C-alpha cells in the first residue's frame, strides 16, 4: 500500500506539470465540431439516425398482433392492453419503439442536428452534402409520419434545443400542419436524392412512396372530421378536432392529391411481374409472392423480386440482430421455435378460392378441404395443418420423416397423437400456436436455414412498390375512376394467379380492401388501415377465431407414424372463438388515436390529449 501511494504521488506530480495530458482527446469519441468538418464523420452521424428504424417489422412482438392478422401467443406483454381497448396515457400497452413518442423525437432531434450543421457545410463536397441533407430530411419525415399515424397532429420540432433554450413547451400542431410539414420535407428530399441508390438508404423513390402514403392517410375518412364525427361520438366530442384531421376543405381534392402522388410511384415501373394480362398458374402465383416476401435475401427466391423494395431494413450476415431471427420468433414449436405471432382464422377466411369465389364454412365441400384450391398467396403466407415444410431437427426427424406441419390431434394404431406443432406437443408443450396456424411469410424456406440457430437475411419492406400501386388504386376508387383501379388491381391478382375482379361500387371497394390486406399482410399496414377506414370495430375489434383439427382413422387404415393423408383419415375442422381469458378483444373508439404518454404531457402543458381519455 505504501509503494502504491508513492507511485500515485509521482503520477499526480507529472500530470500537474503537463497541460497536454489534461487536454488529451478521447480515442473513441469525436467532438461535434470535428464531425461536421469531415465528410466521413458527417455521414456516420446521419447513418446513425437510421437506427430509429429498429428491426423494421421483425421484432418478436409484431404490429400484426394488434390487428386481425395475428394473435400473439404469449400473453402479458402489453399487447392485450391495446387489443382489449384498455390503453391510457399512463399505461399505453405495447408500443414498439419504432412508433414510440420519445424514441421518435430522439431521432428527429438527431436529424435536426444534421440539417442545421449541413446548412453551411464545413467540408467541400457538395454532392455529399446534398445526399446527407436528403437522407436527414427523409428520415425526419419518416419518423414524423409514424407519429402522425398513431396520434394525429403532433408538435413540429424543426430546430435543435439546447440547455440555453428558453421555452421547451411546444404546442401541438394541427393534423394539416403536420401533414404539410412531412410532405414538404419529402419533396425537398426527393430533389436531393436523385442519384442516391445505396441499398437500405433513402432514395428519391422512397421519398415519393412515403409522400404517397402520407397523402393517402390524410385523405382517409378518419381524418375528415365531418365523416369521422358522424361515425364516432368520441371524435365528435373532442374539443380540438383540428389535431385529428381536416375540419374544412374538400376531401375529393385531398384524394386527387393522393392519386397524383401515388401515380408518381407507379411510374417508377419497379413492380415485379406486373405485366400479365391473365392469371399465371397457381404454382407460379405462389412462387411470385414467395419471392417478393423474400426480397432477394434467400437462395430459393427469385432475386429479381427485390426490385419491389423501395425502402427496406436490410440485415448484415455478420451481425447478430434480432430481425434475423424472425423464423425463431414465429416458427412452429415442433421445430423448437416460439410460435409468437400466429395467423388468425379471421385472416385465413379472407383467402378466396382459386376461382375467385369466397370461402364458406357452411359449404360442405369447402369445410371438408379448407386448405385446397385457395388463393396461391395463402400457401406462401400461412403454414397450415398438413403443409409441407423444412426438414425437422435431428431429434424430431424420427417422429415426422415427412416434414409436415401438425396442428391437430390424430388417431394412430396405438392411441391418439398430439401434433408436433400443437400446445400438447411431445417436443415442446408450452409455446405452440393457439390458432391452428403458423406464419410462413418472411421465414426463409431454404432447408439450410435452421431457424433457431441460423440468422436469415430477409429484408423487411418499409416501402414497397406494390403498396404504391394499391395506394393509386384506392385513390382512384375514391375518385370514381373504377376502370383505372381495376386495371391495376387485376395486375396484382394476375401475378398471384387469381382471376380479375369484375365488381363495382361498394362491392369493389370491399374487394380492394381485402386484396390490400392479403397482399400487404404482416407489413405493418392493417392496424393503420382498419383505423383510417373507420372499420376497426368489425375487423380488429372482433374476437380472434381459431380452428381445432381432428383426424379420425378410416376403417381398415393402418398408421404407426402420422402423416397428413385424406385417404387414411377423416378430418374435421371446428372453428370457434379463442378461449376467454387469453385475449378478450373489444374496440372502443378512443383507440382510433393512440394515447400520448402521460409523462410527456406532464412535461409539456401545451399538449392536448387524445379523444376518449
């Protein structure tokens, strides 16, 4: 101890005589002034703003489970708070950080820092400056659009606050002001990003696509206060409706603006196989949709389908990111996966038969073979009982040498066999599906990808060309231009192997909405779409439907190891509501707008609360 004391005394004596030691710069940090003098450091700062995209939509708890697309298997994580309409400013329930108030404003602040420092750049590279400004503008607009989708109008912060700033309480801007601010950022970003084609980063195409989305939302019924008030007393009683939508102006003019913006996306001509005048074969339809969902990230999909991605969250093979584990999060428990976000029967029943007629459980031929001759996209999206899938892991292969999904209970020679992918599985009996289905879309079907061990490289589509086409279809329908709408809607259906839609009027609008649901399923649209269309009570507010499956051996059948086989089994399918207590969905109109956090309101008295709270 005495020697250590002498050593420290000597060290302090040296330090006291050497001012350079005190002024040494840390080796792992850069000062703000240094960042904006170096184009590489400035680019690194802007790249960090992309961190607000998180894992895209590939988190363990997906936005799909807040809608009628999926049920989250593991209760108690805040999803029920929203699906049961118990959300409040003090307990908002599950809000993914990519939509969370504080996280979004943190990224917006970073974008503001970049834009302020790039206004009068300290390095001589005009091309780099324009690219970085364009990306910062796009990202600020993207984060604001997520706030807009959840809350309506929000405070617009377009400058950097410091400790010397005087007033930190900023009033909430109107819905119209928020929309206009976002669109203005995107228009400027579009002009600056003409030659920016780096994978995973903002481009002119991405700016055009986001502008089209924002204007589509702005034109929707939820944000026309006269329409929304007539359908919802909560909105009609709100004292500041200008924060929720337009209180004046012409909705048709807004639809026209949305149509023009969407047409600019359509004109990019980035669609994958949207050039058919007749339906492709069912097998080709399934493969087309599968390739689109794989986004060029799998060895078994067509890499050309990546052209659909206008802005996406990509993953690096060497990094251990949770978004690479979407198969583990959602795959069957009989493969040692977690069965997280499982398709609902509500969704499955939306898939038409191959000839374009609706599926009907009251039709015996439909009910006896419910998974036969369905929309080819069904087979690329849903893992259902009897579906062929990847090889089982070595410890399970002997129980299922046929590699088929087993979500039912079946007779075999020596008794009853609980399917390997049920909650009574002999493999794992705690994390199986509650609905009778598993998610297939976005899960790499390459047999070499073992979901619980291997990181997949499937990108998440934040903005996709076909969404732009569907936005164009919707705006055209609202404007009464049905021929244009059907032309493009049928291009999407022909690519999937489905016949043309012949409907008109309200029936055509309903067909479009269901087509949009199936084409964009699990891409974080349905929760927002059902709200902006004011159809949430009869869609995402309905109880989750599930299926119980039983296979009874036919007379004389001999089975030791189960496999799906209608020649040996008589299958029955019992469709019912999810058991009470697991999730009791209901819709209260306050959920049209997600609550602003209580602590944020406590900090900012200028904020006006959402309706219904």
